[in-house]
């Protein structure tokens, strides 16, 4: 189903059930078009936008999620509301990218849209049961990077959407850390340890937030919250961008093939690498290398 149709149906549903604010409507509109150009068209995958109105209620009272094209033919199963409540809890508590496999075997991932440490919307990606876990995780990481670019480029839209919503609930974890300099010091050490571990292992294709957290000795959600608070970006985004920086260096300074650049930078294959690189930089790796070569020749 075309993105425009999904968008209209989603907005009509949310307006009917939640009476969303115009500023939130604007966020959904802008985000839909941004994702269509930067993610859906390059990957041929579909996503749906979850407006903040769906996230304002307590997780225990959360209703069914906005429909996704992959789920629509199957309807809403008995397990869907329960799974969605756990997604809402994750988004409102930690604002972290995460995914689960539903009882029907489909993989459902959520990427939060964050402004001022608050989740103002989310992007939902669902893939069929026959999509390998590694491929799904790569698609979700790609989506996470695209959403991060939207957050960077459209802060004004996010600000208006946040102001239109109810005041955020106090976070007991943040309050406790604010009252304890010792805890703040430990948190800083955890973030530094995470960055150092990423620096040593980002070229390993199996590197994950869970692995980093296990090395440090903390829960992945806790580490993710600390990292986002102190650096302004999610840990998964930091890993992906570190890999892209290495890839750019190799494109500029080596004659390695695109496949070799991808593998040396931590990407599992050249197709995924090219898709992510193009969506973030606006040109393919080979085009980037040609432009860099031309610039050096002109100089």
C-alpha cells in the first residue's frame, strides 16, 4: 500500500480515537515523507508512524497499535495487545530501539523519535517470519539512523509536537541520579567504558548493545538510557556512525573494494552497507569515492 494511503488512514484513525493536536499531525506528516524517501524507497520495506497520543496512556491501558501492512492481512490476534503494552512500556521508560518476535512469528521493531530526552513518537517496522533475524536487525539499525537524521534536521517540528503533549512524567531514575554525585560519576564511567569497547570492537559484525552492556556489567536498557542522556544519541546509533566513519576513511585512503570496505567497517554485507551509506550521505559509496577522487585531482 502506498505511503500516502497508509498515512491518511493512520491520521484519520488517530484523529478519531485520540483527537491528536495539529503539531503532532505535522510531525506525523513530515516524518512519513522523510521515511518514504530515506528508508522505504531504498529498502522496499514499509513502516508506520506511532503518534505520541498512543504513548501517553499507561502501558497497562495501552490499546492496539496502529496497523502495519505486514500485520493487516492477519488481523489483531489475542497476543497483539499484550505485546504492544510491553512495547509502550519500553518506549516510555527507556526510549530505546527494540524488537520482539510475536506469537505469529513476525518480527516487530520500534524506533523512538526522541526530543529533549522524551519519546514524542515512534516508527514501527514489521517483517515476515521468513526474514532472517540478522537481516531484520540490519534493517532496524538502518531505520534507527534515518530517524536520528530526522531528529537532527527537524528539531522545530519535534519541539512543537512536544509542547502540544502533556508534561512528561517524572523519571525516578533521573531524580535519583540528580541527587547523587557518586551515581553520576559511575554513570560517566559506564559511558566511557562503552565508547572504549565500541572503539575496539566496532569492526566486528556481531557487536551489539547487549554485548557492550554485558562487558560493562549493567543491563542493556540502563546503559542505553545513560548513553543517550550523556551523549545525545542512542548507543546503537553511535556504533553505526562509528562504522560509517571508518568506511569513509577507507573510501578516501585505500583502494579496497566496496565489499572489503563494508566488511572492514563492521557491516555484514555490501548491499546493507551501500543502502545505509546512501540514505545517510545522499550518494552511494562508489559515487562518494569518485567525488573524493575528483576533488583531490582538482586540488
